C-alpha cells in the first residue's frame, strides 16, 4: 500500500509539473531542493564526505557545494516529467 501511495503522489506531482513551462518547473525544483535538502539526513552524510575528501577547502566552500548539489537534484527531479516530451520531439 505504501508504494502505491508513493507512486500515486509521484504521478500527481508529475502531472502538475507538466502544466508548467519547463524553465519554471526547473526553477521551482531548484528552490524546493535548496529548502528541503539541507534538512534531510543525506545532507549530513554529504557534508561529512566533503570534509573527508576535501579537508583543504573551507567550510564556506563545502556549504556552497552542498547548496548547489541540492539545487541540481531538485532541478533534475522536477524536470523528469518532461523527459519523454523532449525525447519524442527530436
């Protein structure tokens, strides 16, 4: 039941996103990624990994990388409903 509800929510989200222009959906995804991503447990793992792999760069640089990571992930997620329309138009 849980998976069915998650799939239904994804279908509804994708349908709503397809009502928007691609650039607007992408910008919205970036905003959502920046707002929600830092509150997820994965953010702490990513921050720790950056500290381990790049100890020589500043904490400010780590924070900038993490912000860009969440922004990009949000864009990819919110652009996903447009993939089939882009592939079919070529």
